[in-house]
C-alpha cells in the first residue's frame, strides 16, 4: 500500500478550509436549538467532519516533518 503525502501547499489549503469550517461551527453553535432536530444533527455532522479533517491534516503535517527530517539526514551523510 502506497501512502501519498500531501505537499506543504496542500496542507496550507486544508488548514484554511478547516479554519473556515471551525468559524462556521462557532457561528452556528449559538443559533442552533439543542435537541434532535435537523439543525442540531447538521451541526453534529459538521463537527464530526471538522474533527476528521483536523486529524487527517495533523497526520499529513507529521508525514511532511518526517520526510523533511529524513531528507536533511540524508543530505548530511
């Protein structure tokens, strides 16, 4: 299985999108009634996606850092 690492530019774009999702969730939080209605369910789904995307972005950044360290170590040897 091949793992494809995203570029730094890809990670930066993802971070901007993630920030926008977080802003939307923050703005909607006070406006959505609590309970089991469609607005509350939608906010729950938005927050789930936000957490998943943040985790994926953190993994991509970790992979970029490991790759950069490996490249630096190889360049020194």
